[in-house]
C-alpha cells in the first residue's frame, strides 16, 4: 500500500506493476511531455519529463493545455521568473529549489524566465490520482479528483523525492524504471496526502464563537476583572469545554482568550487612571494584576507608555481640551452678535 510518507521504492511495487509511469525524457517545449510510449497517454500513465535551460537571456514560455492531466512542477534549482496561472501572476522574482506547484487540467500557464532553470514535471492522470488516494486513505474518492490550489508548496519530503528522481541513474533499464516508477508514485501520493489532509483539517476547524456565547464570555470577563480568571472559568460561562471555547473565541475575535483578557484589563485601567484618584498600585490590583511591576510591563507593551506617564499626558491633554472648549464658549456669543 502507498502511504503519504513513503520514501522507499519497495512499498510501491504493487502499483508499479499496473504500468502507470513512463520514463523520464527531456522536454523540447516547456510543460510538454515527450511520450516514449505512444500508448502512454491513452493508458493514463504518469508522464515524467524534465525541462532545463542554461541561457541567461529572458525567455517567455506558454504551456499547452491538457484536458485530463494535472501537472506537478518541481523546481530543481533556484531561478528568477514571472509565473502566471490562469491569467493571474503568482510569482514575480526568485523561486528557490524545492518549490512545488500544481496545475489542474484545462488551465494555461505562462512564465518568463530571467535566469537558467531546471524543472521536473509529472503529468498525472485522474486514474493515478484516484489510485493514490485510495492507497493513502483506504477508501475510494467520490468522483474525479481535481486539485485547484496553484500556490507554491515547500515540503522537505517532496524536495528529497524530486531530487532523487532527477539524479537517478542506472545501467539496468528495468531497475531504473522500477525506481522511477516508485519515486514518481511516492510524489503523487505525498501530494494527495498533503492536499486532502489540509482540506479535511480546514473542514474540521472550529467555527467562530456565536455572538450570544461571545457576549456571555465578555460579560463574565468584565464582571471578574479584579479576580484571578482561568480559561476554564470563561469557557464554563459559555457552556463549552476549554479546547472548543479557545479555538472558537480566537476565530471570533482574532485573539486568544488570555490576550483579550489582558486588553480588557488595560482598557479598564485606563478608565480608572482618568476617572479616579487611585494610585497606580490600587489601579493594578483593581484590574486583576498581582503586582505594580507586572501591570506596568503589560500596560507599556499594549499602550506604549507607563501608567504614570500615560495618566500625566492624558490629564494635560484633557485640561488643554477643557480650556479650548471654555474659550470657544466665551467667544461664541460675540460672534453671534
């Protein structure tokens, strides 16, 4: 069975016997495989080819459009280029070795190479994608697989497999084919495992905390700012476990519960510093901080100044605003006359 972490040829032999991979050939046209076997495409094989150029002059290339095969492009050396996918520019600049990009069928790509390049291309049929999915997840995929995410992927396992495939040399044609077949299938299996694992993880991701639960959490936090509040306390107020509450709260607010609690405490502290005569220590204790030093550290990190300096400047600004407002009231009657 093929697994997503397969790094050796032996586990792939059973699938190799199905005759799904052709030999590596050099491309005469970018992303256009050379079929050594005239029936290779018709059988739905993986077509493996390599495109290289050593010229330093700028070169524009456009890919043929395949109606059936995905193209897995594996960059073997650093290069500078502009790469467009379905009319949208994805890359403009340097691309490192090991970067992988996947193009679905019926999508045209265009590139302008500004430096030498070396790219390995695997053209993968729907049949192979389906076989690799079933071998990886022990169940068939419902319908035909289409991978529509064209972003560059950096995966050390894919990089090692691509480099191994690129440098493979053997005087034994049969052995060379087994190795090429095995590594190629390992690459496809890894791509399938990555794509569908990420998709399932995103599907399982917690939804945002509903507004009524969020209101309960905020009410609880505001009512207990001076106390030692734990994550379990806030979660209980919403009727959720700590794990579910934390993930949903972060999606709803963009902050972890601890970060949000600190900000609410600092907001409350700012109101007390302006509206009360309490000293800094009393304000700190009233907002749930156990020491003035900790309060000062957090306040300065979030506000940019120490509580004392912030209070002094805020009072000066408020007095200045009050004087300006008083002057305007005095001037106003004369202006109206």
